[in-house]
C-alpha cells in the first residue's frame, strides 16, 4: 500500500500554484514591455539561477503544464529539490 504524507502533497500543490502565478506575473511584465516597446525588466528566475544556466523557459507554467507526466515529475523534482537545498 502506497501512503502519502498529506503535508508533503499540500506543499507540492502549493509549489505548483506558485509556479503558475509566477508565470502569470511574468506574462503581464512581457505584455507591458511589448506595449511600451521596451525590453522586459523583471524575470522571476533570479540572477543567481540564470548564472547557473537553468533552463528558464522549462520552468514557465505555459510550458510545464504541457509536458509529459514523467518529464513534469522530473522538472518538478529538480526545482523542488533545488529550492529546498536537498541532494539526491
């Protein structure tokens, strides 16, 4: 029998909702920049993470939500573990 810790499930769902909201905010910034004819000033991936060469677009909700389940799990696990400082 497989058991899940409800607190962990809630934490993971919350993280997914957080990713979705970040992408909504990013899209708003992109629309504003396009309307004003200026470059996008804000991104939700920090400078430190960009320097690490993380695939920024792979973590955007608009791409993440269309990934195959195994790829979605892989990306989520990587991001979640990186965020919490866990090592595999």
